[in-house]
């Protein structure tokens, strides 16, 4: 089975002209992070958020498990669906059932 996968990759490289970044697939996100940091973006990996403060549909504050706090301009979360569903109660505001909410609370929250 591995021979078949290697042959397919070889075919895509030579015949279909599929390319990859110099330095491997990790080179692109690594370069993007470097540019963002240079522009003043702060990254926090492996940080458990325990509370969010909302103003309308914008996050205005975050608190971590170790009680650090941030007042971010923007928040980007990259969660897979299971992690997103389990974290929805902390990350998303409780919906206003009279007016709805722009976030699809029921789908993210799940059963």
C-alpha cells in the first residue's frame, strides 16, 4: 500500500506539476507566524481559556486557567470540531433567545 501512495505522489509531482513549499509543508505556517509576530501579533499556544468577555459579537477579554488576562483586538481559534464543541460553553456567549445570535450556537454546542 505504501508503494502505491509513493507512486501517486511521484505522479502528481511530475505529471500534474503539484508543488510544495521549499522547506516542507511546515514552512508556510512558520513564515506566516514570523510575519505576524513582526507586525505585533501575539500568539498563545497550549493556553486553556476559562472565560471570555463579549461586547455584542466581539470578544473584549479573555482569561486563562492560570488567571492571565488579555484585552485582544481579535481572537483566532483553530479548534477541530470535537475540541470546539467541548469548549463552546466557555468560548461563546450565551445566546439571546429573543433576538438570536450570529453564531450558530446549537450546531457548535451539539448534543
